C-alpha cells in the first residue's frame, strides 16, 4: 500500500487519468463504429463522411497519448481501403 504522500497522490491522479483516457478511447471507438455501420449499409457517401469525421479523432487520440501512432495509422488505412472499395 502507498505510504508516502507522493505515492498517494499518484494513485489519485492515475484514477482520474484512467477515467478521462477511457472516455477518449470510447469516443474514438464510436466514430470508428459509425464508419463501419455505414460500410455495412453499403452507403459510400455516409461512409466517407464518417471517415472524414473519424480521422481527426484518431489523430487526437495519438496526440493525447491514448493511441499509438502506428495503431491509428493502421486503423485509418484499413477503413479508407474499405470505403474506397465500396465503389
């Protein structure tokens, strides 16, 4: 158990950050799911619009440190390929 004041503060801080970062990841997932649902519906216009909205969210996740840069790049690349293949 934490004995020093610094360790106790870190526990409080980590709990707050975990909650905030969880909300950020959840928001990113929501944007990705919007793209995927448009893809399943076969609506290329809606899928491309959702992709345009999801791309800054992925970039923001990288900037805030909740996603690795390569992970966000991979997700965006795969979604872009799926949207462009709708034809």
